[in-house]
C-alpha cells in the first residue's frame, strides 16, 4: 500500500537549505513513510510522547541529525 504525504512549502524550503546528502536521506525517509505509513518505526520514525498524534521522522547523516514532524 502507498500512503499520500503532503509536504508544506516551509518544509520544502528547509529541506532544500540542507546539504545535498542530507536532502537525499530525507527524501529516502519520506519515501519509506509513503510506503509503510503507520507501520514505519525506529530508527526512521518515532511517536512523540508529549504531543498526542504527532510523530517525527528521524534522519541522521554522520553526526548531523534532522527531525521532521508529521501526523496522520
């Protein structure tokens, strides 16, 4: 099954401001979210404990870490 993912203009601008290798890892992780949806788990996705219904995509490249928040 394939899930639909919408990305805000602000998120696109943020992603494009990052180094190319990080952009590639982010796009790969977004594609995993499209493929697995609710089933995507760590290390790629994690539910935030403090905010009900909000998750984070977790992208790591070397010592750099990027978090993108999403919800269903």
